């Protein structure tokens, strides 16, 4: 039994509800109002941040100043953690910053945990 509910006005999934600047219609997949948009985008941004930023920083340093000097300067990559922490300050970006920081911490814990597990296996495998 199909029953349709008639509603007046726009709905949450109506693509014309949010009009982009200059009258451009946003894509159908763009749903910023969805409750998991900011948590998912924040988490995956944090995950990409913790993977890409240190590697890119190390590659650029090595290309510019050489291997030995790059090793000395690499700890300064920790200053980039100011970005997710800074997003926690203003109320408008606090939710995104919280999930971005969670993505950074979760990815770091997983990477360190896997590294410890593999190192343990490699050291105690032959005993």
C-alpha cells in the first residue's frame, strides 16, 4: 500500500533548497545538512593530514637541504598539529576540528600499533 505525504515548500533532500553562489546548482551528492557530513569529512581529513603532511614535509626538506639537515629539521613537523587544535577554538569549526583531531590520533595509534606488532613479530619469530 503506497501512501504519499504531501508537503508544502522545500524538503531537506530538495537540491534547490540550498542555492550555491551565482545561482549555480550544487551536485545531487552534496548534502552538508546531513548529520554525518562533518564527522566523516573531519575524520578523513585528519587521516589524510597525518599521512600526507609529514611525508611531504620530509620529501621537500630532503630535496632542499639534504638528508642530514632534513633529519634535524623533521621534528618541526609537529607544529602542523596547530591546525586541528586551532580549529577547536572558534565555535563554527569546533565540531569539524574535534573529528579531525580524532582522525589524526586514531590514525597515529593504528600506525604505531601495527609497527609495534610487526617489529615484535620480526624480532621474536626466529627464537
